[in-house]
């Protein structure tokens, strides 16, 4: 049976979908060098025969590793393995909760620490907190798996009553807001995202191993519950050249 073939190759897939098991196998083989950068992956038919799965399973698995930035598809050529230097910093655009979960799940959050702070003028202006409001601040470096150079520096702010949700393992891939939902029964309803350009000051440049004054992208995110209460806010700094959001848009059949 095709499920047994992939299970054996993947070392036990549990209850995950079959295409996800195959995607994990292909991703592992790519990272291990079985499929070299710039090489063409086996055809859909060959993958079906190699892993004993259906064409539908293969298509979904290839779509999965394509979204992870491991491969790209080219008409007339096939599925090409992307160069690590390119793929490690290219991700699908984050425009929904699902996109955010996928992004967080495919990167690593390296914890730097948690502390209590009081909202100063900068936090009031950026994240709309009240002056003097007491907050719990958690700092992280986000990295692509296997990379030493950080992709971004992330500061997450919550009310002190949610501080326990910010205490994560040294390296994790679970969003803090999901911890809040699980631990405190709070339900996320909406996320607002603001993206702007900025420059790295001396402190940010030091932690991100970048040049002082170099260009960066700043992402502010606001997380609201069902009653429109702010349950979490965050600031992320991405130095130029370390992170790219990629999206494709299909044109309308009969554009106006």
C-alpha cells in the first residue's frame, strides 16, 4: 500500500496526510544533498514509481516543498532544486493567519529573554499602547533552519498576565499567540499588519550582525480577540537581503 511505502521511508509519519509525509521525505533528501542545487527533480511519474504513491499525492507534495522555497517549477523543464543561498530567505507572502502559521512553522525562534517593561514614547507611537502601561516583552532572533545569521529580530509584547505564554524553549516554532490561546482560553479573531522601511540603529545592527544605518524592513503586527481587545503586539526588523516575500497573482480571464 502506498501509505506503507512512504511510512517506511519517513520513519513513521503518524497521522499526517500522505502528501505531507512525502513532502517531508523530499525536503529531507534535498537538504541532505540527494538532489543537488539547480538539478531537475525526477518527473511526476518517476516519483510515483519511486515512492509508490499516486499522482495526486506527488503533486501535493511538490506543491508543499515549492511553498517552502526548496524547489521551483518551470514549464518545459520540470521541478528544479533551488540554490540554498536563494531559498533560505524566500517565503510565501504572509497575508493570512494560515500564512503566518506556515511561516513561523518553517523558521526558528531563538529565545533571548523575557522582561517587564513600561510603555515608553516609542512603544506608544508604534504599537498604540497607553503611556506608562506595564508590559511583558519577549525578545527572539528568527532564523532559517541550519542558518547562523539571523533573519530578523523580534520583540513581542503582551499584558503581564500572559507572560507565561512567552516562556518558550530555547528554540521553538510555535507562535506566542497560540500559546496564549491554549493557556488562557483567549481566541484570536484578527491580525493587523503594518510594513514599512527603516534603518538599523547601533543596537539593532549589533544583535542582527548587520551594518549600522543599513536598510531594513519593519513589520508591526497587532493581534485582536473576538471583542477587539489587543492581546499581543510585535515588532520585527528584517535587514535588507535576508528575507523576501514572494507571491504570484493570476490575471483575470477578462480584465476590465
